C-alpha cells in the first residue's frame, strides 16, 4: 500500500522511518499515529527514569524528571547505535497523567530541544507507581537502526 493510499502525511526522516497520520483521524500533537519502518535492526530500549549516575532520582517535578529520563533513554539509544530520529515507538508511564497533561507544553519544549521535530508512535499510560518510588515518569522505546 502506498503512502498516498494509506492516507499518510508521508513524512520521513531520511533514515527509513515514515510517520503515518491518516487525514481522516484527528491531527496528532506530539506523536505520530503510526511509524512504518524500513528493514533494519530493532533496538528495544528498557524503561528509563530520572536516575543520575549514582542511582538517585533527580528532579522535583514531572518536567525535570521527564527531561532526565528522556536524556537517559537517548544515551542508551546512542550506545546501541541509534539516534533520536531512529525512535519508532515510545511508551511513557506517568504516576499522575493529569500532571503530565498540565505540563504538556513544557514537556514538548524539552522534547524538541533533545529530540527535534520527529515524533514516534507514542502512548502515555498512567501507573500507580514505578519501580523507584520517587520516580514520576518512566520512558521505554523501540528504535530501528539501519
């Protein structure tokens, strides 16, 4: 099925990931409805929280913890040979989804500063608590490296 017949916006990052956003669905904000990947190596990125190098959660609020968790995820991705534009799927676990939504603009600015304008397929899921009780957010993902 071609990008046109699929109703996509046809946005690609040049690395083999195509963002698929059918025109009959509500326009996505801060995510893509789907990401189609060309053949490559899948890299499964374990959930990252706002842990510093000594194993302590840093950041008092959702924005600070999101920034550190995302930076940690990008560091793991880079160590695996993946860059920000290789992120195909992310799941964000938040202990307070309402707080996450209240800070959506700030979180979007963090995303654009660290990742740029490419948005993977993404979901935010509410969690009662995360492994580390002080963690407010955890991010896991899948990257495709060519």
